[in-house]
C-alpha cells in the first residue's frame, strides 16, 4: 500500500474506482428510465403527471395528506377553486 502524505493510495484508488463504476451504472439506469418515460409518452401518457405521481408515491400517507391539504388551501386563497 502506497502511503503519500498520510493517505493510503491503494485504498483511495479502490474507493474512487468503486464510485466510478457506480456512476456508470447510475448513468445507464437514468438512460433506461428516460426510455420508459419515452415509451409511456408514445402510448399517450402525460410524463409530467407521471413524475408528480412518482414523487407522491415516495411520501408516506401523512406527508402526502399534509401536502394536498396545503395545496388545496393555497389554491382556494388564490381563487383557483
């Protein structure tokens, strides 16, 4: 193991290479996700709305309910309902 200035070079290289591989995998997954959105759009689905649904599904029920309540309140305050 090469130690330069108190840094273990081999260990650092290992971390960097692992991160690089993960970044490559992440880029490939992002491309796959874009392809799925393109397919959905081609079948008539609204991708913008799908993205909103994905965000909502990540929230637990209480957080989702709170956001919907506040959104409704804001819309009423602006005369949108």
